[in-house]
């Protein structure tokens, strides 16, 4: 019997004064699962510039994944956001968990301006929406540690054509939203179920579908 290949999922520690981070809670729930003949390995990343990439690269070396998706929280967003592009800039509006606040610094000195996700994001969006999950293709992953990790992920895997990768942002959990009146939220269990479906679609879709999912602004 062949050895199952690996899916690497990462989430983040709490940041910005929050007491929890649903990205890690949702990802952790899938650790050890078997999806499409692949074994899921979940790892938690620090919300610290530089340190997050060190932890990510260590996880990539450990798992040698066929599929890698990093998940982060985007408080204020109402949908599960499948990120299209990572840009080569750190520009922190707030300090990270170590007090670092880089401004207009490249993620990778001399690296390309941007990387596109190699996930079938439009097929994933369609499957999620058809299953009743709120989902969108997002054109920006921000310029904080989420984009930092997304860019670092794609840079680390740039020469490994067998490995597909990308980034997903999720809304607040209901517990977090209670402290942010009017903010949308999704239960962690809903996010976990959506991620499970998204992984299945990513594994079985070698070429993404062609469908409009852009934005006017």
C-alpha cells in the first residue's frame, strides 16, 4: 500500500488583543484527518514577522506536502476569502505579537513583486457556495503577517511544481464578534467543514475553472 501524501494546514495564534484565533481552532480540528487519500497535518504559526516564516519553512520541510494552505483571520469580512495574490511587502498598521512593525519592507529581498496562489480558487469558491458556505475570491491578503506568510509560502514552493498552495482568510468567530458589535462571524465548526470541502476540491481539480470572480474596487 502506498504511503498517503500530506496536506499541510496552518493557523495563527491570537493577535491584536484577541483571546482566540479561529484560524487555528478550525485548522486544529482537521489535524490527523484523511482527505482524498492524504493525511492532514496542522501547525500553529506565531503572529510575528520573520518567526512565522521560520515556523512555516520548518513545517514544509517536515511534511513535504502535496497541498499547503495557510489560514488566517480577517476580522470584519463576512465570507471565507480565497486569496488570489500575495505581494512582496510588509507594511504593518499595528505591531505584531513581538512588537515588530515593519513599514514598506520586502518579505523577501530581491523577490518578485507578487505570487499567485496555485489553488483552483474559483472551483473551490463555486463548490463552497453551492454547499451553502459564504465564499469569495479575494484580491488582497493585506500587508500584515497573513500576507507575509502567504508570500513566504509561495516563495518557498516556487520550484516545487508538485505542491499546490495558497491562503484562506476567515471571519471572526461568534465569540469574537460579541466584542465587535455589528461585525459578521462564522462558527468555527462551519469554517472547519468549509475547509474540508475546499481541500477535497483542491485535490481533485488539476485545472481551475474559468468564471468571473473579480472585483471593481
